[in-house]
């Protein structure tokens, strides 16, 4: 190892606690940066309908308004439509209001025709759920979260639907536990029989929240979506048909402009990182004024000392960014597995390009002031002051 390299590492590790805190700050910042990049991709999913093999038909006014059950047959009659599944958001929780569930009411056989990626551990489990309207099918992730097994009685409370006999408490038996064959699939949800639910609920009977539509040819998605919406134009319940990705994006936007929030969060994270690490480097340079002056007295140039500081800043940022990015690579899939809304969240290799740009930009910005400070160290004056 050359003398310059040894001096670099000795200087870099001189204040171990300060260096550790600075690198930890970078790790956290780039973990958040990777996560925010993934979130931004989810909130800015493409809005085109073409090449989507599944569509969602919802109320044109708002996703919270229902549609008549009679629409199902009319949608299914459209040429190019393979299957139609009715769906209602149950709006419930288990044990505690803070433990909200993604509970979907649907017609099981049609649901499985549309979402063919849903799989069961055995045919017996599948048929048990299909044949008993009072049972529910529970996703593997959700079942493991609460320790539910086939045969367990699960009490749920609905914010939205009361029962004919009064009260909003519903009890279901777990009929089956399902998995998904989709690469980015999510099993943090449960499925309720529509026939049982509609017969038991006291309000909004014979209505649905939205329809999932399976197409024969994804290239016809745009034309079929227009045909469906045209059927219900000027009716009391006009529709808005879009791909599943667009439907999920619009559902999120009902709460707020998360895309803007994510962009502002990215800027805040990077700005805070620059302030914290730059302050640490400035402090380190202040403590090493005599050493820098000595190096200059031995023949080191102003430019070489400034480059030395830039290299320290770049090494600190690169090390922390590598660790933070690695953490986000492993954590993001875990978040997606436990969130229905963010089930499409994933780490994209294209994000590495943005991370590399951020590393370069931040390394330069945090090192400018310390490098200028090292450049301006006066050999005679600072050695005399130190003495």
C-alpha cells in the first residue's frame, strides 16, 4: 500500500466516532432515497390502457360510489371479454381499529377466472372455500401475520356495512389459505363470498364497488374500455374503465398527491444529508489545519490538498450509499409483501443510475466548502498559529 493511500485511510479514520456517525447518516439517507425512488415509480405508473389484459370498471364520479349488480351481465356480453368479477371493499379490521384489513367481497369462481395467479395448496382447500359461502379465503401473508389456520373462526368488524340483525360484527370461518404465482403478487388480503355478504348486509344490497374484467386480447384493451364506458353514458351510474395499474394509482390519489410528496421528501433527504456531512467535514478540516499546512510545507500543492478533501467526501458518500442501497434492495420487497396498496413496489436496477448521480452530486456539494478551506490554508500563517 502506497504512502498516500496509508495517509488517506489514517486521516479518514482519525475521528472514528465522527466518521461513523457521518457514514450512518449517509446509509440512512440512501436507504430512504432508494425507497422513495421505488415509491415514486408506484405513484407514477403509466396511465395508458393499451396492452392491459385486465381492466377495472368503477363509478366515474368516485371510487367510493357503487355500481348496480346488473352491469355485470352487460359488461360480460362485450366481445373480447373473457370473465367479469364483482368486488366490494369490506372496510373492516381485526381486533383493533388500527389493524385494518384488505378484505374484498367477490364471487369466488369468477374472481379466480379473472385472477388466475391465485393458487391453493390443494384442490380440497380450493373446493372447501368455493362450496361454503360462509367461509373466507385468506392470503398466506395475512394468515401468518395473525396465526390463522384453516377451520379457525375469525371475527371482523366493518366500518361500512352492518348486518340485517344489527351490529357491524361479522364472523367467518377460514376455508382456505391462498398463495400467488405472480412474481410481484401480494397475499396480504382475504376474500369473502358475495352471495353470503349481500344476503346478510343491511344496506346497499345488489351493488358492487367495482368490476374486474379479463380480456381475451390485451391489444383490445383501449377499445373495449371505451365500449364499456359508452354503454353507461348518461345513466345514473356512469363508469370509468382503466387498467389495474391506473385503478391502484387513482385509489392512492384519492388521499393526496403522493407523487409530489415523494419528490419533496427526496429533496429534503438529500438536503439534510448535505448539511450534516458537510458540517462534519468542515469540522474535520478545522482540526487538521496544522497537518495540511505541514503537508504544503513539504511540497504538497493547494490543488492536491483540495483533491484530498474531495476524495474523503467521495469515499464517505460512496461507502454509505453502497450500504444504504443494499439495505433498500432487501427491505423494499418486504414492504411490498405486507402492503396491498404497495404490492407493486420493487427495487429497479435502473434506480442504480439515479443513485450513482446522487452520489456524485452529493459528494461534490458536501466537499466544496471543506476543499476550499483546505486550498486556502496558508503554510506560514497556519503553522505559526498552531505553534
